[in-house]
C-alpha cells in the first residue's frame, strides 16, 4: 500500500496521479501529490515505478502500516535502498541496462 510521498524528492510531475488506476492521489496546493484515498490503493506499484525521482514508497502490504512502522522511516528506507527500490528492480531509471540490445547474445550479432 502507498505509504510515502517524499516531498524533498518530488518534482510535481503528476505521473503518480496519472498512472494510479484507483486515483489514490490528489494534487496538493503546493503541487506535490497527496495521498488522499490510501484505502483505495491496490498495491500495484505503478506510482512508484513511474516516479522519475524515486519519491514514492509502496509498502509490500495490502493494508496500511501502523504509525511508527519502519515503512514510514524515510531515512531508513533510503539507507536500505527501499525508497525507489522497485523502480531499480525493474531496470527503470538510473543505471538501467539496455534491455533488448543486451539480451541478444554473441550468437546473434548486430
């Protein structure tokens, strides 16, 4: 379930708002998305995957976490690589490999 919109990383691009199938976010008055319908989150990770600045964290749980959970600790999530980690696991963003180009082995040269 969506737990964090990290304001210091967010650039207000609205991609999370646009890709969310259940419209969990609203645009805040300052342009930063706000989680307004957390109970509607389907834990699909689309918002986290599409966020170009890794400003979102979706906990791998189907229900909201309790206050004080480690899934609300931005510093801890950054240190562990979980904040924006899903995007990295997908190969999206910084450091990604060129999928189709690198998938072809030497037996199939260009």
